[in-house]
C-alpha cells in the first residue's frame, strides 16, 4: 500500500436554508464558508451530510415535524466547498417525496457529486461508496435512524439503521477495502451525549470491522473516544444550518473531522461556529477554541464512564417524559399539553392502557406488527 497520507474531511448537517439560501441566490458563496474554506480545500475527499432536498417541488410526503428544502442553486455551495460526496440517509431528504429526491440526485450527478445511502431499492440504498485514493481502497457506509426514510410511494428509500444488516455490510466492506468508514444519522435531538445503547452499537460496529464511526443528526456536538484503537465520534453537530432565533447556542457550534489515513488512521477535530449574527460557517477564535476544548473533553469523559452516561441519559429522559407522555395521549396539542401539565385535564389513557402501550412497544414481535399497521397511515 502507498504510504502517502489520504485526507478525508467529514462534516455534520448541511441544510442551506434561510440566509444561506439567499446568499446562494445572490452568488455570495464565499460569505457562506468564510475562513472555514481553508479547511475544505486541499483534502482528497470532502463528505457532507445533505440534510434536505435541493428542489423546487411543492409536493410533500406525510410525516411529522418540519419540512425542509433548499433552492437547487445551493448546489453551487457544495461545489465551491469541493464536496466530493453527500450522505443522504437522513430524516429530511424525503420531505418533498420522489420528485424532490429525483431533482436532488440529478443535480448532484450533473455537478459531479456522489450520493451515498439512498436508492430505488434497499440494495441500492445500502451500496457502499468505494473510492481508491493513493493506493488505499476506502469504503463508506451510511445509515439513519428509522424516521421517515422512504418516499410515500415507496419509490426511493434511504438506508435504515438495522443492526443485523450493518453486521453483514461492514463485514463485506472490510473484505474488499483497506479501511471502512461508517457514518450514522441518528440520536436524540438536542441531547449532547449518546445513549448507552448508542455507545454499545457504535462499539459493535468497530468490533465487526469499522475503522471509524461518526454520527450527526442531534444538532449539537458530542464527545469522542478511541475504542480498540479506532476513533468513534458521537456527534459532529451542525455544519451549515441557518435557523431563525438560534444564535450563540449549542445549535451554532459543531466540528468537522479530518481523517489522515496512512498506515493507520489519525484525525484532527476542527471546531466551527455557524448561523450566528453573521450567516455561514467560521473557524473559532483562540478563546472560543479553549471553551470548545473544555466542553468536548467533558463530554468525552462522561462517555468513558458507563455509570455516569446512564445517569445522564436517565436525566435527559426524565426531562422529555412530559412531551412523550403527551405524544401517546389520544388528543395532542400545545393547549391540551399545558392544561394537563397544570392538572386541569386528566390523563385520557388509563394505567392498563399504558401497560398495553409498553408491551406493544417493548416486545419485538408485537412491535413488528404495530409498525406494519401504523405504516399504512404513512402511505395515505
């Protein structure tokens, strides 16, 4: 194998909406990447998570949560940043149904940008992205939590996170590549630590052959660890995701990872800030780097301690229980939630009914049937 170092930069969520979209329309691409462009130039491969379709389509698919899309002209931002490939296994890429997906795929293809983790079949969506750079054969696999990953007509699918399939995918990829990179879009939004289950899962991926595991989706950055000599990054945070009202918060901080592959894999964590008073992404000042280093080391320390990680996750769960409790009630809305929280409305589900919910959700066999039943409503 060639001893030359291969440099691969991987970022979190790229969703070029709001002010970033306007800058793209005005041709002000430099004002999107600012001084961070230095980190994007000179790499052998730049991989970005494309968090929304680039489309003019107005046809949405049935789902919960916000719909995201950006004007097709924003493809110029990816080109300017020398993005070689985009991961598309995420919970927003299907927001504008098959037309939105098809326009995005055509746009990427026309501009020489590879797409990973999406296709017209499960096999196509799970196909490994394979590249040979400086004599090193590198494979990239990407998966997402099972959250609205198909178009309503079932024409397109993103690659779902399935533990059994991950095992076979990674084993197969490792047999034909020198290095395997696994990228996951998943986790609990706005929570800056992995759940204990997620930590076990990512370590398992290393055990079966992954050389690096990275994740995004939560919109906040998390810590990292070396497990059996392989790096795992539990949350890159946002890369470019302009959102009204989000300024100088965890939403606006993240990091990219530059992998430096020779005989082994070294890495550099590149902290960033984005979407503050000025739109776009920037490198941190020296003072900001000190704060970032302190925060990521604190998160990494918690991740290394299973007892503390479990404690933190339980605290997180307690904080969101009222929201999830409202989700399973027959009637849902902010006013009903407020009235129930203040004790003016009783809970509509009895204890026995809640035990039924528990059993349907916890038991694998019951959950399998429940999901198939509920899937009917996704397709209507």
